[in-house]
């Protein structure tokens, strides 16, 4: 039956091991025949025997052509499959990525080879199962996990997303790939949103069907961070006061913005915000904020400025850190300052005022 496609000359040439081009062409003919619906059992076995010869061919290009030809077939004998997946990258990768009948054990073994190119081929497979996705996250480097995230036809369950975030908390590449994934659980969005750049936050809103309140909160955070970036560049009281005045008159001097400012160490902005929101002179505001025996007066000042009580712990934590390290916004790292504030908030329950987990997460979101 095989001579319906291969001529007697083809077979004779193949047996004499002529040039690589001839062997490659012959291999393609055998592969075409192998995939034909009318192939007999005898013809199939004969084709498979030829494949066994070709997977050992000294010419890489012959084996590459065979891999390309067989990658879309099914039920190929195990010894041929194993020869192809254990071959050089140029031979193995197309087969690994597209051959549907690779077993779970095959995929795990490939991942365990520690060959990053073959791992990437596994991560890019259509229809990848959730358990293999989890195995990739557990075992593979960031580059491979990034390919997995970008593979929209791979199943990734919620716990696997959480593991990705825990393994690569500071990776901009991973964050970007998560944002651009076609579907993302809301719980994952909530975990990463505050660590995204303004541009990625905008993309998150554009690409995902977020709940209305979450989308609104993201927009507000972007605006607040932009405002505080401007404030950070100002040095004089007059410049900061003018900025606060402008925000106040345009109804953009929100409690959230004010609390974020002090938690980032922007003391001048915070002071002038309280001046406008509470109608209290700047000298009085500063006197109240830095008198250690007047916590009750600070609370009264915050109430006059309509700062929600739920935000008081963040304000008090930030003020205590400010007093401890004598914060200078030009010379002190704001990220370290914010981390110290977070540490204070996490231990705030010991000061006589209990905070729920929801309160803590909310306050920390105003700092990140």
C-alpha cells in the first residue's frame, strides 16, 4: 500500500541513505501516507518502521521535517514519541507544543529536563490542563511562567494565580502578562491592582469587565498618585499650599488623597489639606499634630476635616513614623517610609483600637 505514494525508486534511495534532501522528501511522503484514512494495518506498521529509522538520522534537518510532519497526528508509537521529545530543541519543540497525545507524565518529564526552551513549548500548548499549569508555576523560571500566563488556551485555576503572585511579587513582566490575559479572576485583580503602574491600571480597566466600584477606585488611585507626584516636586510652603488650594476649590481634595499623602510622608501636603478642610490656621495645625500629649485634639482636627474614622489608624501610624525618623521628603525613600507605616498599621490593634482585616487591607491599599 505504501507504494501508492512512495515509488520503488524512493524506497531504494532511502535504503541507500542518499543526501538529506532526498531522505527528507521521502519522510514527508511516508508521513502523508501515515495520516491517510485508508491506510492498512500493514502499511501503518511499515511507515512506523521507517519513522524509527528517521528519528535516528544523522542529519538534524531530516529529523526536524519528521517532527513537523508528525506533530498533528495521534497514536504514534511511544518509542517514536520519546525519541522526538528527547531530541535537539529544533526537532523536539514543535512536537512538544502541538502533539496532542503527550501524557501528563510526558509533560512532567519534559519540565523536569530543566531545558527552558522545552519548558516554554509545554507552557504554550493549547488546552494545557490546570494541574500542569500549577506544576509549571512550581518548577519553572519566570520566563516560562510568563509564556503560560499569555497562553489563553491554558487552564489556570485561582490558586495557581495566587502562587504566581507570591512567587513573582515584583516582576513587571508577570504583572503585564496577567493584565493582558483574556480572563482574570476578580480576586487576582484585587491582589495586583495596587502594585501596577498607572498605565497598566488603565489597561486593566479597558481589558477586563471590572465591577463598577473597583474600576472607580482604580481611576481615583491613578489620579491621587499623579497629584502626589506633583506635590513631591514642590519644595516651598507656598507651592504646596497653592496646589492644595486648587484641589480644594475644584472638589478634588478627598479624604483618600489626604490620607495617602501622609502615609507617603508628604507632611506639607497633609498639613495644608487639614488647613483647608478643617478651616484651621497652619500654625495651629502644626501645633496639634506634633504635641505628643494631644492625640484627642488630633482626632478632633481630623473630624473637623471630615476624615473618616476608619482612616485614623493610618494617620496616627504615619505621624508616629514621621516623629521617629524626622522624615525629610527630599532625602528619605518614600517606599521605605510607607513600609514603616504599614508595619505600624499591622500592629495597631495593640494600641487599644481594634482593626478588622477589611480595615487593614483598606488602609494598606491607600499606601501601596
